[in-house]
C-alpha cells in the first residue's frame, strides 16, 4: 500500500466534498470546483492523488501519442487522472480505450474539465468518469496533449501532480498535498459538528434553537 492509502484513504472516504470545501474555506485555501459531476449517478466517491493532463488545440505541431496515454502509464494504483480541456463541450477528451487502460492500471477514476464519450464502455467496466458532459465527437484532429503531470487549472482551481482529488455527487474538490493534514483535521471537526446538528434536528429541536446552539452562520470560524 502507498502512503495515501495507509494514512488518508479511509479518512477521506468518511468525509464529503462539502466537508473538504468548508475546511478549505476555513483555512483560506481555494479548492472547490464547479460544474463537474459523475456522469452516472451510480458512480460513487472518487478519491486519490492527481495525475494531470493539459490539452490544447490540434494543429501543425504534433504529439507522438494520443492524449491520456502517458498519464495512464505514470499513474499508480489509486490515483485519479485530472484532465484540463478548458471546459470544452464540443469534443471528447476521454473514451472507452483510455478507461480500460486506466482500469487495468488500478486508477480510481477520471475527472474532466470538459466532455467524455464511450460512457457505455465505462459503465460496463465500472470506471467512474466525472465531467461537464458527454459528446460523441473524437478529440483526434481537434485536440492534443500539451503536457502531462504538470500544473493545470481545473474548474477554476490550480491542480498540481500529487494533490488530493475527491469527487462525489456534489462535485469535485482539490486539496493541496502539503495541507492535507490540516484540511482533513478541520473537515473532520466540521463533519462532527454537522452530525451533532442533524441529530438535534431529528430529535425535535427547532431550527432556530439549533442555529442558536451552533451559530451555524459562523461555524467555519
């Protein structure tokens, strides 16, 4: 098992993206993305360290390999591939062959600032794909890989190789790797507070009473 699995995976699985987002806000860090969700509702949480891919428009400059190939080769078991296609929805930047290759490598899933295709293939092998949408058009001749495992943007957030990525049905959040301990500790504290609030609500306490008890508006402070 790698360092992430030993120290962090179980803790992350017990949290949500909203817990992490609130913790990031409380610590003055940016990491909450927008508009990127699992293509299939049945796909659950995706957690792992980032292997990044940045795309650019195709043209006279060529890339010797198809996009995503190098990222899959570099990935370790449990990683998440993060694709920056600038939010484009007119072309795909992930498909069935890439999904099968990533699945065989043990990749946890892919999150895409853009669109994917071959979703039936991804469903068949239960490989989670998070994206802005789906499209049938190939990237061939339309987009190419500009860089692999380098700094990218993703949903307006900076992502570096090795940063923590979590996706669930609320969306995708990015945690800078050097702040993982701080963020998880804060997220766990906030999660416990929310669980206590919900327990009080379900016991019959009014929302006004709950708000007064927990100071909900300022709970991140």
